[in-house]
C-alpha cells in the first residue's frame, strides 16, 4: 500500500527535501493580523513580518479544522499526520478527530497521527525521519514506534531577536519576554521535554549566545554520526549558515539541513529567529 504524509504549516521549507513527487500535503494554519486573515500557504513571510511590525496587536492563529485534515486523508493509502506540539496548538487534536472520522467512514483506513512535541525545526526533523523510514519500507507500526522514540529523545532549542510575539500570543510569560530588554541578555530557549517552551540559559550578547548554543549541542551529543540536525530560520540565512559551520566543526552530525521558516514559524520566531532540533 502506498503512503501519504500530511503535515500542518509549521513544517518549513527546503526545496531539496520537498520534491515534486513527494506524497505530501501541507494543511495551512490561518493567521489574523488586526482585521486581515492570511492563509499560511505560499505566503510571503517578508510581507508577514512587515505587517507584524505595523500592528500593535497580537497575531492570532487558527489551526486546521478536523474537516480539513479529513479531506486530506486518502483511504487507499497509509496516512501519516505530523503536527506542531499539542501543548502549543489544537492542530494535533484536530488531526486525531479527523483520524477517528476517517476510520468510521472507511473501517480499513490507516491513519497515524504524530504529535511532534516541537515546532519548526523539530517538525522538520521528524518529517525527515519519517521519510527515511518510508524509504526503508518498514511496516507502519514499526515506523510509528520508532518515531515515538525519536520524539522522546529529540531536543529543540532556539534563539530569537525578540520574544515579544511569543509573549503576545501566550506561549511564554511576559516576564520571560522582558529578560532580553531589561537585563540585556539573549535567552537560549528550549523545550521542556513535554512540548512546552522553557528557558535554557541566559547569555549576554547574540554572538556569545550562538557560541554557547553550539557548546550545549556538543555537550549533549557525544556521537552524532547517525544523527541529522535541522536549522530553521526567519530571514537569517547567513546566521543559519554560520551556525551550521560552527556545529559541524564541533560535532560529527551525519548532516545539518537548513529550512526557511513558513508563516506560522515566522509568527512566533519573528524576524531573525533561529531554531535547531536534533
């Protein structure tokens, strides 16, 4: 039986990874700035950044509905759905509801829903891992089991130019967002192991923060020869390339892959934000 991969629009972009023949469907979030609704599909992230700068209000996001996921499910294929962390969005719950609806309508329909417990680079990395397992032609149950283990052990960290959007949208406390402004430090953020955002360390200066990020990765990964690291960025290609080079000098990752952030990742990471997952 053929496979189909369904993702929400927290999955970012890399033209070398997302080829035209890939059985992939990306279900968009909807983004609302003031009175304007934007669909996170072929969206200019530069335009989005400009609109966010001009607005004094928070950017609200609406995850895909169960019906949108249901419409994407192919009863003739094995469907794998990957979503942003369920602690950050209702996307996972919508996908689970769609899977139940599909199996009620088509009892033999196979749908496997995966909560990435991450976002951006983390979802990108999980997608790549799923691809590799599908290329090995592993049974679906084995793939899901391996992916669950992978999610448990995956780490996500990020450095942002501003935490304001995360605070505006309730993803972190306003106190945490004030750290960079008041104390003039750069927070290195991470996941807490359960799909929520947490503070890892506070470092003075952006350059030192990225150097420290590389040190943390090197300390946590003794042998990375079979691992891939993903970097997602919002209009920070040079920063991402420099980070990739620094990581490769310290760690023996099998590969380091760079992704350009989509609309949803841009809303939270903001202009210049960089996220890594491994």
